[in-house]
C-alpha cells in the first residue's frame, strides 16, 4: 500500500513539473517534497496531497493548483478529485488487495517487521524487583512495557538484550529479615504451603506492624544491615535463605507471564562498582569533596543543585551503584543504546545519572534513555506495599483467570474446549497485558479488572476471540486455499473488504511507529481497529457460505491475512493467541 501511494506521488510530481514547464517556471522539487496525507473520511479517497507547498513556486493559489493537478492525474488514469487546496486520489483496490495479500504470504511470520535498527545493539532494563516482597500491579506494567518494547525493537531489526537489576540489599531487605528472625520461629514457605515470595512479603508487612509498636525496630534493622555489610555469617546466611525464597517465587511469576531475561544483575554485586569511577572523577576535578569528606557533583550546568555521590564514610548510594552498573554493562555487552524502563518518579535520578556518565567521559552516555511510565492505581486509590494493600500480581492473575473461567462456563464455552482452566489463564494474560499497554506509557492509569476482561470493546479478550473465530472458520473449511495467482482480486468490491486491506497494508507502519516511540500502544490500537473491521466484515458478508466460490476464496485469504497479523501483533505485546476459546 505504501508503494502504491508513492507511485501516485511520483505521478503528481511529474504533473507538477510539466505544469511548471508550461508556465516557464523552474520547479526544483523531488518526491520528498510531496506530502502524503490521509483524507479525514474514507469516502473522500485514500490519499490526500496538499498543494500549499507549491503556491509560491507556481505563483498560484493552492485550489487552482489542485484543480489543474486533478485534471492531469485523471489523464494518467488516476481516480482523483479536488477538495479545495487538496488533491484527493483513490488507489486501485484490486491491485492493492492482491499486492498486500501476496506480500503477507511471502513474508509469513516476519510480515510487519523491518530493518530500521538493523545491526544496532540495544540493551533494555526492566522489572527491578525487591527481594522483600512479591511482584505487584506496578511491576506488571513495568514488565509488560519492557518485554513488549524489547520484542518491538527486535521486530525493527535490533539485536536486543533484556536485563534485570534485582534489588537484594539495603535496609528494606533487612526489615523483612528482622521480622522473620524475631517472629518466624523457623517457619518456611513449605511448612505454610505459601508461594515463597509471598511468604517473604508477609514478613515485610509484619515488620511495619512491629515498627508501629516498637520505636527501636528501625535501629535493629539498620544494625542488621551493618552486620550484613561487615560479612557477619549468621546475618548473611539468613539473607541468602530469604533471598532464595523471594527469587524462587519471582521466577515463577515471570514464567507465568511470559517474561524472560538474558542477564540478571544483583545489587549485592554491583553496589560498590561505581565507587572507583567516582574517585577517578574526583581526581580529575569532575566532582569535589567538602570539608566533612562527602563527595559531590555540582549540577548547575543542567540547572539543578548538588548531588552526593559518596558519603563521608566512603559508602555508596544508589546513584554511585548505577554509575558502576552502567559501566559494567557496557563492558559486558557494548551496546549502542541502553533503555531503562522505570516509573516517572525516578526522572530526576536518571537525568542526573546520564549527566554524570557524560561528565566522566563515556561517549555512549548519549545513547542512554529513560523510558518513563506512569503509575497504575486502583479505582479507590494508590497501592501501599508496607501496609499490604498492593494489588499482588499472582492474586490478580488468579482473579482474572477465575473470572474468565466463570464467563466461559456461563456461556457454555467450557464444553467446547479441551482445557478450560488453561484457556482461562491465557485469557487473563491477554486481558492484563493488553490493558496495561493500550495507553501511552507516560500517563497514569487506573486498572479496572472487570473492564480488562470484557469480551466486548477495546480489550485483549475481544481480540483473542476474533483470532479464535477466524481459526474456527478455517477448521470448518478444512482445505488448502488455492494459489493467489489464480484469483481475481477485482471481485473484492465491498467497502468492508477494502477497509481490511488498508489496515493489513498499514500494519508495518504501526510496528515501525512503536519502535520509534518505544510505545506498544501503536500496535495495540492498530490491532483493535483491525479486529473491529473484521467484525464488521464478517457480520455484513458471508465467507464460508458465500455462493460464489471465487469470492469465498478471496474472503478466506482476507481472513487468513487478518489472523497472521493478529498473531504477529499479539506476540509483540505478549498476548497469547488462542485457536479456540
């Protein structure tokens, strides 16, 4: 479709130059100067060319230029008409349909992909859990965004490496450890029959309950951190035990939600890495030490205040750690681009981190990017982990799965499916991932479980049902389609058919936009429009029962192409495709 639009633009370019020559004017323009737009309504045409850019060059008003261009294009066999200062044109539908379906057949699973980032090594960090609690709804948005952007960039030709930084040290970790040491009495996840990260998270809540009654609890937690940093054997053993419980549980949730990493970094291994780089920067005059011995950077050149990089006792901070981790990652895998998927609460942190790395002389620091996303709130307010009021990821998925199973049972669909429980789980994943990715990442959102699970409207289950409906159609058909070369694409005359062709043809542009903007919402939106268009087409026109066998085959090819694009798009937003539901 894009190629056909460019062909029209080339004809318009020829018409403009001929017109200028007749007026003895020199028109030094190229195809890049032809603006290609889409008319506001389908009935106005498929392509719109504004004439404003040529008014001064041709010494005429845009409407007059448009009228002349329409006449010349019509002489070339183009279906064109004037709309004020615009030249509107229609594509050859049969040619476009045949070209689009043939391309999808030829490219198969790769249709929609491109080579915009070919050869570029992109590292993407996301998730970054704490080992004192299970994953919650906020992590689900982070994971969905990170995994999807990684897949989208790969579809845009990049070589992608997904990494995770596990926050497994610090006083917040010691708070769970302290509560377990004082209240656990040798208990374990196995004894309780509790998922292991939930078991650890329960003790984080217990610590805060304990601290509300015991003002010395904070001091004991800090003392435990000091003991850990000093290598105290008993403390380190407790830390290893509770961390192993937490990590085992987190891994189960990652597997359940289709999240995978190429490398995992642990804060306990990286928190000292940046110290030597800070000290080197101090020697080089990039940083300064105050009279108490604290090391600072002056951020006046980016219109910010000062920032501590090393405490007066020489210990590191988060910023120091992240300096060392970034350097270490580039040494491990020399990336051209590193994307941090972190909530917008850390906007200041990353602005300062990137500036510091530039000041330290790392030329790749210009390729660092903070993919800042908004908070996920409940309809009744924010989540608070220390009070135990977060939306736990596992429990939320269980709830969505059970609601999906209930809906399937009430409508009798469970009788037509081999494993209703497994299908309900896939519907739950489709619901949550689509809901979390359909909006612009930077915006806050309110998560509504019932809305996310609806089988009507702009939801994952709605699109999954469309895919299952097409799959069912082909099971009923039960035969191979004829060669597309033998088909007469001119038989596709209906507007609903043409709308599907246009959406199929423009899908690669949605993938390209998602890669450029790091925004999977481009794909989610396109899939929804495709799903709606297929629903209208299927409702208005018979497919398997079409009395004309040739037209039936053409419509089956359309349905097949829609399924192929849905499958590709579902993969990019980590949404399961279901053959039946």
